[in-house]
């Protein structure tokens, strides 16, 4: 990740206009901060396959966590 600091310096604008096609798995890519997380993932871990957990005890360092919230009615 440190190698990306010159390309993506602190304070650089990164918005939902920015898209990145992820090489890792179930999502084809992401916009904004999700896209940036995918860039970091691909840079650090290469093309590792994705994993989907429902049991949070299995989360590992480097995992990208996505929360799906259910509305309270």
C-alpha cells in the first residue's frame, strides 16, 4: 500500500466519479471509497479469490467488509 502513496497522495479527491474494476471476486468493481479499497486489495493481495462470511469470527486482516443493513420498520 505504501507504494501507492505517490500515485494517491493524502488529500487527493476520490469520489463516486472514480470507478475501479476489482480483480478479486463477487463484485465487478466499485465507486468512491469502495473502489479505492479494491485498488489496495489488488495491489497488496493480487488476484486472491473472494470469500463471503456470515460468521464474523472468520474475518482476517485485509478483508473488505461490507455491511448490508436491514431497515427497521
